[in-house]
C-alpha cells in the first residue's frame, strides 16, 4: 500500500523514511542540542507517523513508541539506544546544511 506523504514533509522519499528522519531529528535535538527540522516539520512528522503507524515498516521502528509520537517527542530514547548508522547520518545531514 502506498501512503501519501503530505507536502510539508516533501523531504521524505517514502513513508517508511519517516522513521529514520524521526530518529535522526530526535538524536540531534535531544542528545546533541542541534536541529535538523523546524519544529512544525517535526510536529507534522510525528502526526504523519502516528496516523500511519501500522503501515510503516523499518528495522528501527521498535525504538519509537506510539506514546513518543503522541507526545511529539523523542526525548525518551536513550543515547545508547540510537544505532550508529542513525548518528552518522544525522551528523552528515547536519553538516551538509550548516
């Protein structure tokens, strides 16, 4: 099933990419005190993921809870739980943008 990605999340190549974007953004914001997304983009991402949660598939989905999405926050994810690939990709995107 194809999930329509809203225009404000046009940086997503597919719906399932919302999971790594959530993780990368949460890691940078809550652990590194840096932003990858504007607040309204992050909020839209959380709402999008919550609305499509049962259809989303990704190997790191287990790191995110529905309660995280309802709260619009990745604060509960511990630094040591972020996969190294997420950390590396987050820094790469941040450095490319800054």
